[in-house]
C-alpha cells in the first residue's frame, strides 16, 4: 500500500475546515498533521478516509449533474460527506479528529470503542503535535483573535470581543 497523498489530505482538510488551501498551508502544520493522523490511525485508515472523501466529491458532482471542476453544491456535498464519512463507524471519528486537530492544534484520543476495533496504539492518545500547533490553530483565525499567551496583539486587545467573520456565522446573527 502506498502512503496517503499529502495533496489529497490537504483537499480533505480544506473541505472539512472551510478554510482555503493557502490558509492551511500558511499555518506550516499540514505535513505535521498528516504525519500525526497516519501515526495515530495507520495508513490503511487514512487512505480509506481519503478514498471516501474522493467518493463524496464524486457523489455530489454526479447528483448535481456536473462532471466538470465547477464548485460543488455545498448542500449536496455536505450530504455526501455525512453519508460517506461522518456516519461511518471507522471514518467518522477520524474525520472529526482531523477537524479538531486543525482548529485546536491538538490530536484528541479516539473513543475507546474505536481503538478496540480499529486502533493503532502508536500515537493514539491526546497530545499536542508541536509547540506551534496551538498558536496556529484555525480557531484563532475563525474568531479573529490571537491565542492567549502567544502572538501578542498589543495592550488592551482582549478588552474587546472577537470579531467573527460573516462566512463563519451561517445565517446566525451576532
């Protein structure tokens, strides 16, 4: 079996986080995160996740009647992701952990049931990937804030509430 593709992991990450590829690459964490997921879950599970992601994209394009590289219909794609990945007992917990990894900079231990059934024991516990992963977590970009204790924004900046970009509100009001 070949190692999971970095490019495919990056595309999966773009779709799971709703951040652009340049934003994810700009964190400097993408290669480290793929390595962490591979260590925690094994290449077989990661490859299955990437294959399911590719199939979900194909399902959404087929349902929309589009076979071009046009942007996917978000509702159709969300449905395909839920069907192919998030409702799967093996892939769903891993995909949710990839989201948490990007946003919080932490790999969280997979559920004990998952570990009993599919687990790879090498790096499965909760851990920080690197010292920089906390600072580079997408959470801080999503809420337009700086991580406490890092990337000092200047005196008094925490006195004001964070500004959440409209694209993250999905119709909610502030």
